[in-house]
């Protein structure tokens, strides 16, 4: 009975992990298969006709894949930098400063988490169109500069920072911004890593908003670039399509693997007071 209690949760997690990883495994497997083997149900990792070179060459040459990747990096890191610059001071103020309306502002932040980007898409699009900013990097980034999720996540993390250290820093002449950036944020690096992974993955994979504001191929981020690639291929060469999907997925997998320890720590420790 004790053995069942010990291994049963691991078995359930293993089944869940298999279900989550199977599509990615199938994507990589399809990317190295020949067209004749694409619809094979076999999960054997070594295909009879190894065509990975052809598939990946076609994916890299049929459309400007390198340009798509560069666009994705510019957009994702541009959004992330501004999100951190705006969210960290806001979260610090809500967590450690006492001022009228603080609880109301925090309530509004939590309420804003329930508002999807689709609800704001039309007014944002009209505003960008009137400002003649469509087909620009700014148009892809602007709606996400202020992240209420980042404010909430950092707020939960900053709450656990000792007030005694903050008071001591104030007595030593530190300004509130210095306390925020040099002390409190430095003590919340796992939360910063966790949010960075969330933000980079979310905006790297975003297709909805770029498809609305961008029609220029040279500005397309990876998901929109894959849509252009599918149009070029007319859906016929699934091996090349999956090779392109593997290329644009690999950076996010590497990003998570690099930051996984801080990511897990940031998620598990957030909210502990």
C-alpha cells in the first residue's frame, strides 16, 4: 500500500507528461521523415528515408526564416524590457508603500487579469491605424507594454521581502527606486526569471495580434512567418512545415531549460509571506 502511494502520483504525472510531449515528439519526427512516411503511425524515431536535411533546407530557404526569428527576438525582448520597467515599480508600490487607494488599485490589477486582448483589439487597432503605426514593431509591442500579470506576480513576491531591511535602507539614505531595483528585485530573481519565461514564450507564440497589425513579410514574427510559409507550401509538404515549426520552437525550449530552476522556484515561492 505504501508503495502504491509512493509511485501512483509519479505514474499519473508520467502519463500527463507523455500526453504533453507527444505532439512535440511527433513534430520533430515528421520533420525528418520523407513525404511517403508522413502519415505513418509508427513512433519509431529512425525513419526509413532520412530527409531531415531536405526538409530543414526547404524550411530555411523557402521563406526568410532567419528574418522571422530576428523579428520575434526584437518583439519579445522589447516587450519584456518595458514590462519589467513598468511592472516592478508598480508592484513595489502596491506591496511595500502605504497610500490611499492602494487596495483599490490592487483590486483593479486583479480584475484586469480577466480582460483578454481580444476585447481591446478593435480600439487598439483603430488608434494605431489613425496614428499610422501599423506594420511596425511598435504596433506589435505596444498593447503588451503594461502587464497586469507581471504586477501581480511581482507584488506577491515582493510581499515576502523583510520590511526591516527596507527600513534600514531608508535610514542609510537609499531612495525608494534604489530600494526597489537594487534590493527588493534582487531578492526576487526567481520571480523575475519565471515572468521572463512566461512573457517570452507567450509573445513568441502569439499569432492573433501580429496577424491583425502586420501584413509586411519582413516584419512577421515566427508564428505569422509560419503562416506565410504554409501559404507558400499550400499545405503539401508537411515535412518542411514541421521542420519550420521545430526551428521556431527550439529557442523557447532552450530558454526554459536554461531558466528552469529559477522558473520553478519563482512559481513555487510566489505568494509565500
